[in-house]
C-alpha cells in the first residue's frame, strides 16, 4: 500500500522560521478544499498578531496565505501545496474537469465513478495539464 501525501510530507516536517517560533502554531494540514474537505495546503498557522513589520519579514521567508472564509480566516506560513501529480497519485486519474459556458473554472474530479473526489477550490485549477485538457467538459 502506498503512503498518503500527509505521511510523505510528515517524513520531512519543516522547522519554524527562526525568530518566529513564538507566533506560529504546530505544523500540519491547514487549508482544505471547501467541497470535498481534502487538504490542499500544509504549513504553520499564525497564532497571534505580530505587527506589519514582522509580518512583512515573515513573508520574505516564504509564502503567506489566507485560508478560511471572509468572516473567519487564518494566515498560514505555507510549506507545501498539493500538486497535480500528488492529487493523481492519491485520488486516481482525472475523470473530468468542469468549466462554465465562458470557460471559467468550476471543478476537477479525480478517482473512479464509484469513488470520485471533486475539488472546487481555485488552487486546483490544473487546466494547463494535458490530461486535464482532454477531460474538460464545458457547462451550460
């Protein structure tokens, strides 16, 4: 049986950036697809306000990302994001990619008809991948 993405990533758990140990929580999955609930982003959650200067400094050390809703969001210091290859490895082949009538992103589905995994977050817009182009379905 193959390792899960989380298990592969956890083998190399990153350390917190120096000088920011006091304001970053434990490492782990932080951002999830709002439709299927699967993790998309791993990293450290910012646990308290740190001021604009330190926030800018932290941003220079890596990617900062807001996750959650407009009413309840968190800032994450990102160490890993789900890639197209990892999604295929974990969930199976691309079944379809749904776009709107004008070509706007809707979703991508991996797996089988019996056990599909549909992702609707913009982070999963992998339409540049050749396999996805072939499976794109234009909606009405």
